[in-house]
């Protein structure tokens, strides 16, 4: 099993993630047509808790497995490597089964306090997926620790395809029984997709296990017992879990607050659920597509920087930290520019059939909300990168503290802004931007404290922004010229392609990368 360079590993994860997100976005289109904005609102009431529980159970463990396996493999300690995986599997099975049962038991209570009792059946349907998805996270963390991103990419794509097929089938099948049961059918599709993805990933591991004669290699040479490794795993996973739960908590709090806040400001229950569905099911879905590029990069960062920490390569770690921050900004800026300029066309092509203007103009709400929320692409990308770096240098508590402070600020903003009738759901988008700004600022302050990095302001900030501004101006001119003479989808494809070409040429023209940074893109990490 070959490990990949940072570029190849990131590209593999990005390609897999983009394809998976594209399938997921495509899935939302017919699903929105089946469920409508109100049904999508119910559908997305369930997922914040589901995502939160997955993070609690598996995200920290997955991170710990990735880091510990990377360090064990660097020392060719195959016995400990196997024990790390076994220990992680035991931990997540115990935790995930507990939370799955708890979710089923509290399903009616949860949906009642969220403001729409129709969600309780979906909670029951998605509960088993907590177990399957947690085990998937552990296996993905193991392969990422080996710097092999192919299993993660493949399983992501496979999972989305299965969800699309079964989710749409069951949603359509139960539609005649009512929206509540149609949402139940869509949720069943998620559970089935997680189970089958787990089967595929397990087969992949067994194939690797036999092909590399891992059984013999792992029989002896253990430097730590199962109990010791489990303690170290929990010790490493706990702070990573704390850091990871903050983002899902924002969604979880929204699922309990937003509909109730909108209702208190004079909106009906149906309209409040529809607005929540537009934000969660449409806008957040689109914003998260470009963010997958940075998540792919940050996933590759953890084992990469962890090895440098383990081998005490301080100067190299400082250099790569600055490089990763710069490349995050360079990737996120064109995504933001494209999303802002083409937001009406994107919404029109993908979701116009599912949006109505019976009570409000849902199309106008959706594209304006997307324009505002697009700003968060840049902030979230940078935040994801610096948080991964802090985790890799064992400063996870610092990252958690920054996110926790930002979460408190965000919650205050949501409460005050959403209750203003003229702002309504736009208050959530504004609060998100404030949250990301505060968290990023605190993380950057801390990262400069622990790592001696020197930022060349013109290269890391001014040059990328200039590239983005010029790209945006060119795209606006092209869009205005094309919009009246060619179909909408042709307009955004041509705008996007020409804009990207212009941006890449400008990156080279402004010399955003020096010779050392250019080399690291293709350089493999030899242990």
C-alpha cells in the first residue's frame, strides 16, 4: 500500500469528496422536489443531532487513530498499529450503541422541542447509522494514518450513490402516506448507505491485511499493551473530540432555536420550517461543496505534520505550516468569488422547481442567503487548516477554547438577529460569519505563539485577494455578456472555467508560490 504525496493525497480526497458532494447535491434536487422546502426542513432537523453524535463517538477517535498509526508506521511498529485499530473499534462500538439506543428512546421528546413533532420517526430510522458511520470513521482514520486516501475517497462516493438510490426510492415510496413518512424514507436511505459503505471499507481492509502479509508482521514487537494503547487513544481522542463537537453544536443549537425564534417573531410554523430548510438543505449544502477541498487538505495535514513532530523536524514544520495556510486561502478565494457572482443562476438551475412564491419568494431568499453565506467559505477554509495544525502539534485544547468562545458569541448573535423580522433567517448567516471570524482570529494568535512562522503579507494575503478581485471583475463582465444570449447553465460553466483560468494565470503572474513551496507540493514524505 503506497503512501501518497501531500498533493496526491489531497487531490484524491478532494476528487472523492467533490464527486461525493456533487452526488449529494444532485440528490438534494429530486429530494427537494419530493419533500418540498417544508419536508426538507423536517429532514434537516434530524441531522444536526446525528452529526453531533458522530463527532462525539468517532471524530476524535478517528483523528487519534490517524495520528498514532502514522507514528507507529514511521517506526515500523506493526504490532502496535494493529492494536491501535482494535482498540478504536471496541471504543466506538460501545459508545455508538449507547447513543443509538438513547436516540431512539428520546425521539419524540427531541422532535417536540425542535418545534416539529413530525421528525420523531426519522430519528428512529437514523439511529443505527450512528454505529455504522462511527466504524467507517475509524477505518478511514486508519488508512489516512498510512497516508493512503483511496479507501476514504472510494467509500465516500459509494456511500453517496447508495444514499441517492435508496433515499429517493423510499421517499417516493412513502410519499402517499404523507410528508412525515416520505422524510422517514429518505432517512432510511442514509442508514442503508452507511451500512453498505462499512461493508465495502471492511472488505478493503481485509484485502490490504492479506496482501501485505500483515498478520505475520503484527504478531510480535508490541511496545505497549492493549490497555496502554487504549488509554493513549482516549487521551488523544478526548481533546480532538472537544474541538470537533463545536461545529456540530452550532447546527444542533440551530435545530432547536431557529424555528422557535422565527415563530416568536411572527412567522408561522410551516414558513419557519421552510426557511430553516432553505438554509440547511440548500444553502449550506452548496457552501460545503467547495469547503471539501480544504477538508481534504486538512485531512492530509494531520499525519504529515504529526510525523514532523514525532521526528522533531521543527524548521520543516514551521515552513509547512505557513505553506498550508497560504494554499488554503488560494483555494477558497476563487470558490467564494464564483459562488457570490453566480448564486442566482446556481439556485435557479439546481433548486428552482422545489422553491415556491406562494407565501414568500423562496428563490429570492435562497440566492441572497447563498451570497451572504459564501463569505464563510474563506473563513471556514482557513479555520479548518489552522485547527488541523494545532491538533497535529498537540494543542487541541487551544483550538477547542477558540471555537468555544466563538460559539458563545455566535449563539448570542443568532438569538438577537433571527428574532428581528427583517433579518429572520439571514441572521443565521451573519452569525456564522461572526463565529468564524472570532474563531479564526483566536486560532491564528495561538498558532503564532506556538510555531515560529513568518507571514509575508503580500504573498499570503494581498496577492491572493488581488487575484480574486481581478477574477471576479472578469466574471461579472462575461456573465453580463452571456446571460441574455445563452442558457443559464452555459453561462455559469463558461464564467466558472474562464474565471478559474484567469485566476490560475494570475497566481503564477503574482508568484504566489516560491521555489521551496513549489517543491513541497509534489514532494513525498519519507519516513
